[in-house]
């Protein structure tokens, strides 16, 4: 049987696994619900998870723009000549 939101703890959730692109939004939603219910400790933890996931996404986007995409273009240009 699933737990009620008020019974959830941080241990019920895994940190970012890299598999779920919606994790930050889910944690943000859980943080908002926990805050509304007065569960400030859980709200702060879910918010921290959401922020961590947001930063992870920004880091990956930066890596793609500065490293991966230019290298792929260089390789593509090298094979086209």
C-alpha cells in the first residue's frame, strides 16, 4: 500500500539517477505540497533535491554546448571533406 505524503521521508526517494528528466519537477512539486502541509523538513529536503537536479541539468547542457556539440560538428566536417 502506498504511503501518504505526510508519511514519506527522504529515504523513500533516490537522489538523481540520471534516468528521469522529470525528477526535478517531481521533487519541486513534492516540496510545495510538503510545505503546504506544514512539513518543513521534508519540503526543504525535496527542494534541495530539485535544486541539485536543476544544477545537474544546467551542467549537462553547458557540456553539450561547449564540448560535445562542437566535437560532433568537427567530426562531421572531417568526414565530409
